[in-house]
């Protein structure tokens, strides 16, 4: 869009309440594949798929046409009154792919909503069983589970308490696996025992009969830069939670739907959860959509008790949303998207390590599939983070954005205050030449930024 003088229109003083109030936002006109274009004609490589959402790329006509077809039939029905063919088909397909026992799916509008619903399901199940003392959910630090108040309470990001502390619930936490800052001489060898022991100590301290559920991201997202668990970790978690009768929740909002090179990250790491939540890439960004997968046996307990799950939201099972999920799932299967994520993801991981690891101030490069994190530190030898006051990753992100490279960032992971992370998570349809462009642009941007850094 251009004004009467032919200048590209920007909206620095518009009426949208933007997240960052200190900058102007380019106006995107369209996208194609892994690229976005703004009103000036500038092209951006969307190396983070927005917020690791645009799984099948931008401008995907196969997906768009399927959603439009559904909109022409019916856009919305109340999920407490009706179901629809498209919703039933998506549930059937997802449950067929899911870890064993997860045989029912509910659909909501965001990852935060799905986490809230999963926690409520776990709590209700314990009440139905006559164990109302089980009120606690154990979460991991660092970690992230959403922006609604209880999901935010579960998120291991202490800096959020500055603004919202009095409104957040008290949540029990245990350390999340994080190789770069684990302090272990051999993370792969000792990590499972180290972190499982900490979890068990937490359970015993709190009293296992007061704990309703344990929630974990199979691969920690932006809170720890695509941090994978050590071998054997989730087998130990499964055993511990079974021993103490605690429900497990896998949060795959960011790492699920093919991102790690398998459709479910839980399968890759032998996590057999009682509940599983999906979001982001499940709809490719073409409609708000998330999912909660639960065990049929648990649903039968509710059926025999209160008679139903005490949760509903306006867009529960809305067919316009589930049509997007089904279209994306069909596209995955027709075009081998998960296999592409595994193959090109391995190439991305190799190139990032080869090119970025030797650069100054790159502390570590880690990740799996098309999900990677780069931690930036002031001193590589001691792993000392930059002081938060310098806002290193924010300024770096802005510099890379000017180069046409869009990435995701996070802060505070090192000690709760300090820490600078870049997240790479492009659309799952990215090609090897596009990976080369991504890595080369990122390396050049990092090099230039730290050359100019005072």
C-alpha cells in the first residue's frame, strides 16, 4: 500500500496496540514459502516461521483453498452443541499418529488455552477419583507454557513476576535439562540420572499424594534454546511418575508437529504422556488452532463420574480452525514434510555448528531437526552471560532484521535475569539452499554486530 505521493505506508502512529511500543513495524503485504515481503518491496527470510508457527510456509494455496471450502459450508458452530465432519476427521488422524493411549482430542485456539485445558483435565480427574488433595503441578525451569495466568505461572521465566507476580499461582518447579549450563562433565552420560534425581527429590519434598501432574516440553523451546533431553531422561520421568501415581503432560506446542523430524517429539525421546498439547505448527498459521490429546481410559472415568469434562471456550472445535489443521496434516503427508524436516534439519544443525560455533561470543549451538538455539555470552571460556542492561540480543535481532533475517529471541535463561538466546525455526518446507542463505546471513550479521560492539 502506498500513499498519494507513492511512498510506502507505515503505521508508527496507528491504532493497533503493538507489543513493542518503541519501534515502527513494517507492513507485510504477502509471503511465499520461507519469505515475507513488506510495502517497500523488502524481502525477509522468515527464519523463525513467525514464532515457529508457519510450518508449511507462506502463501500455501493448497491449505488456503481447503479452509475457504470449509468457510463456504459453515464457519462456526458451538462446540458444546455440535461436532462437524472436519473436526472428527482431524481428531481421528491425530490420534492415529499419537503416542499409545491418546485416543481423544479437543481443539482450541492457542497453546496457552491448550495448556490450561490439560491442567484442568488432570485436576478434574483427581477429583473424580476422590483425591482432591492433588492440587500441585510440577513444572521445569527454564521453560514456557503460555501467557494466560496459570500457563504463565507454570512457565519458568522469573522476570515475568516483576509485573504479574501477585496474580500468578504458586507452582512447584524442578530444573529442566540444559546441557550448556548443566554443570555436568558428561551431559549425555550423567544427565538423565542428575535431572531425574532432582525431580524425585522435589516429589518427595512436596508429598507425591499432593501432586496432580508433571508438565514438560520434550525439547525445551525458546526458554533454553531448543535444549534436548539427555538420553534416558524421559524413561526415568515416566517411571517416577508411574511410581508416584502422577499424571504427565507433554507440551509440544513449539516442538511438535514435525519440528524435530518426527511428528511428535515425545516419540523421539520415549516420553509416554497421559496428556499431550499441540499448537503453533498444527495449523501452519492459517488459523488459530491448538489441540489437547487425552487417554480414552481417563475419559471413561469422567463419564462414569461427573459425566463430562468441565471446560469449554467459544471456539472449542470450531470447524474453520480444524479445517486448517486437517489441510496442514494432508499437506504434510502429500509432500513428505516431516521427512523434509528431518533431512534438511540435520543439514541445518550441521551448518549452524560448523559456521557459528567458532565465532566470538557464541557460547553454544544446539537443537534438533528444524529447531535450534544459539546462546551468546560475554566470555566463552567462563560462559559468563552479557549483563542484561546491555540488551545484546534485542539489538542483534534488530540488526539482523535490517538484513532481512527474521529470528526469535529470549532472555534471562542463564540465571533468571541475564542470558541472550537466538532461536532458529524456519518453515518445515525450507530447502538446503535456503538453509545456506539463512546460515550465511546470520553468520555475517553476528560477525558485523560484534565487530561494532563497544
